[in-house]
C-alpha cells in the first residue's frame, strides 16, 4: 500500500512539473523601460519649502488651502525612510512644516503627525513614517490612501 501511494504521489509531482514549466514561457516582448524624471537641483543655502528655491516656489503655489473642516486632501502614501523615527508625513499638500493629522479610512484611525513639504507636484503621493503607518493600522508594504488634515 505504501508503494502505491508513493508511485501515485510521484506521478502527480511529475505531471505538475510539466504544467509549471509552461507557465513561465513568454512569447510577448518585455515592455520598454520608462525614464524617470530628474529632480531639479536644490540651493543648499536656502531652506526647503521657501520661495527662494525653485521647488519652494512650486510648493507654495501648489499647496491647497485647508477646507472648513481642515481637510487638505487625500493622498496615496508609501513607507518613508524607516530610520527617520517619529510620527511624520512628507507630502505635497503642505508648503511648510506644520502640525497636522492623517486618517486611514479603512481602519478609521486618526494620528497626529508633523506634516513636512515633499516638494513634489500635486498628486505625486506622500511618504509616511513607519510609526505613523503602524499607529494607523495601515499596510506597511502597501499604498494606503490617507486623508490629510491641518490642525
């Protein structure tokens, strides 16, 4: 009886290998690589987020005014630098460092954070600290959509 089970198992494994081999064959060509935009150089003397730098002028113009309830907007967020501890979000929704709060609607959790200007274009997404993502109960490896509020 043991020999019959072993032979049956071996047959299943061998037949499965032939099916798996075809799964990785590709007839279509690989997509062409996409060139990433090169960021503009930053003046090391001027403070980021001020009108003295090219990115600061864009950030000042692009930062929306908060709504009556303080909502600055909604952004797709990714994990920021894990070595930079604390509760913070780097986002194009603000033009200067300021206190704020972020909400992850899927969990219903809101966390007070330091909002930092990212210098990116409006709609370019945000980065969030590891501690803030954990407090929000948001996926660390995913791209959660977060609501950003001014104080």
